[in-house]
C-alpha cells in the first residue's frame, strides 16, 4: 500500500487490510513506534488486531528503521522525480528489489539484543 502521506486514516486502511487478510480465528499483534498516527485516540483498531507500542524514543528497537535508511541512501536520495507517479514507481521497484534479497533483509532487520 502506498499513500502520498501518512496519517491515522492511512493507518486505519492498513489495519483493515491486515484484519481482512487474517484467517477467521486468527489474531495479529503489530509492534509499532509511537508516531502520532499510530497512537491517535481516533484510530479504529479491528478486534482481531492488538497494537503493542515500543518505548518512546527508541528507534534502535525498531529494526525497520535500518531498512528505511538503506532504501533512502541507496535508491531514493539525490534524485529528482518528474512527478508522484514516477516516485511511486521507483518506491515500488526498490522495495521489491530489496525484499527479494533474503540475506540483505536479514542483515538489515535482524537485531541482536544480547
């Protein structure tokens, strides 16, 4: 799902999609940072999803931060896009390219807390 901006309405759309994709008797636990769009009092969370929030100001506990950094530095930075569609196309292509590299994903997102 790609949106032109991120707010609580976008998070609700994502939560609804995740909820609908789960088998009937399943429940999902999503671990999120405390961005305002994740913690909004108006956010509607489906009954088969539980949100667990990371401690405040702890990006080191959120392994996806390394993935965002990698994508920005290797694909998205220092480029000019002619419009939103071109930017969207590049975002999708780079996401797919990196996600298909299992070793790269493990190295970016695996965290050793010991």
